[in-house]
């Protein structure tokens, strides 16, 4: 046990996991406040606005966040200060351009498109346009997280994430106490993004004085004006397509439920997803660590040990995920009315069904850092695209063939199982391609 605990990967994971306990508690409090004080229909409008904004985010084909995660980890491992500066400046450059674009586009045509989708109601589009102003501060906050993660400064990362959720809770509570409406939630999200960006900058500059191998933020900002995107954009593009397709596995069911079955059904599905994010934070520490460890192992060419370690991680996660989410599904009828109130009881079947999604994503999350580091994105993107098209068309055929009105709880349940089908197929294909790619790198014995 002593030898096990002395491993850096284990110590880092434990530090992150302890931090996640605080993050989880604050997330639960935020979710309870929003669900109880907004009510079902306003909550549905808030969930649809976030989903509408998220769908617009699929137009972001830069993939800058995921590619920076991999490339900075490799650069830090190689102690390449020039590459660290170039990748950092490229991140800031592309994030700024995208933020300006999406805010302008949503301000111009977001309300119009929302009105077309929701029978003349433009509220969803207006809320999404205001939400888009969080794009740049969120991206700059995420850069600091990537910097800390790439350097494997996991304790500092855990502290910053907890403070982030504390600010979110404070902003959410203030908005709901003053004016419990979707509009107030948008304003609270703007305040939260701005405050946490400033907090992250403080952590970054302090980290630089204690060994974080990154240039000052002012140096990165100046270099962003002249760095060439040419060496980085293609890898980022494939990462973006992959991430955006995966995001549609959740957003398409949410929008189909909202458009064809109403805001209340969308609210039930939204609270089901919110409930699933609470236990998922308990395993995210492993994935945060793998984001740095796997690219470093691939960069060193240590494929044999990587395969052995990955096998142990997969076995442990699979057994734990099945046991945990089986218990989660069985206890959902007990904790949902206690936590959210009796009005949310129709969401229980959707929450229980999404336990499949929770278990599958725990196992599937292991393969993301692997296939990005091995650069086998093209076949995975192709298979995910086929999955998206076939399953979406099948869902539309089913919905079009349903003449009788569907109650809100049943609509949310349909959306939950649609998400499950997306992820079961996607993770299966991803595992097959990733593990074959890793096996090809190992010389025969």
C-alpha cells in the first residue's frame, strides 16, 4: 500500500479526487437552488437556452482546447519552452477570434432562428446570445486549467476548481434570490465567468513563481498577435469535429424533446442530466490525470507499459461504474423528491435510464486521451458521424409516427434512451479503433 501511494499518478489522482468532493457538494447545492426556485417551465427555458448555445458551439472547428491539452503536455514533458509559448499564444489567438464570431452571430440571427424553432418565441435565442459573452472568459479560465494539468500541478488545480464552484454557487444564489428567472440566470453566469477568469489569472502568476514553466500572460497575449496557426490548426480541426459530434449526442435529444414534446419535458431531461453530472465528478479526477499521463507516455514511446496500465484502469472503472450506477438507478426514486421536490418526480425514469449513459461514459472517457495522442482521429470521427446520422434519422421516424400526445415524463425518458444509444455505439467504436492503434505501436515479442 505504501508503494502504491508513493506513485505520482496515484497521489495526483487522490489530490484531485479529494478536491472533487468539495466540487460535488457545491454542484449539488447549485442544482438544488436552480431546480427549486426556478420551477419546471422556467427551468426548461434555461436548459433550452444552454442547449441552443451549445449547438452553436459545434460550429467551433478549431479544437483548440483539446489539442492544447495534448500538445502542451508533450511540450512540458520535453521542456520545450518555445513550443509552450507558441501553443499558448495559438490558444489565446483562436479563442479570441471564435468568441467575437459566436457573439456577433448569435446577436444577429440567434433570436430569429429560435423563433422559427419555437413557434415564434425568441426568448431562447436572446438568452443564448447573452450567454455567448461567457465564451472568452471561460476559454481563458480553461487555459489556466490546461497549464496546471499539463504540468501535473494537481493540488493547485483541485483548489482552483473548488473556488470556481464556490463562485458559481454564490452567483447563482444571488441571482435566484433577487429574481428567479432564466434572464437572471444568464446574468449570474456572466458574472461567474468573469470572476473565475480573474481568479485563474492570479493562480497562474503565482504558479509561475513556484515552478510552472509558462511565460507571463502579457507575453502570451503579445505573441498571440503574430504566432502562425499553420502548424496547429489541422490537429485542432479533427479534435473539434470529434468533440462537437460527441456534444450533439446530448444536444440533439434535448432539442428534439423540447421542440416536439414541450419545455416541461425538456426541463425533466435537463434535470436528469444535471443529476448525472453530480456522480460523474467523482471519477473525473482519473480522466484529468490521464489527459497528461497518456500523451507523455506516447511521446516517450512507452507503449507496452501504457497498454498494461490502461488495462488495469479499464477493469477497475468498468466494475466500479456498473456497481455504482446500478445503485444510483435504484435509489433515484428516493433522493429526487427529497433533493428537488415532488414536482420533479416525472424526471425519475429519465434519471434512472441515464445511468447507462453514466456508466458508459466513465469507461469511454479513458479512450479520449489515447486516440488523440495516437492521432487516430479520422476513423473515429467517421464512425461517430455515421452513428449520429443513423440514430437521429431513426429517432425522427419514431417521433413522426407517434400521433398520440406524449406526456412530459415519457418524452424525457425517450430523450434519455436516445442519448444511451448514441453513447453505447460511439464508445464501442472508439474502444475498437483506439486499442487497435495502440496494439500496432507495440513491436511483436
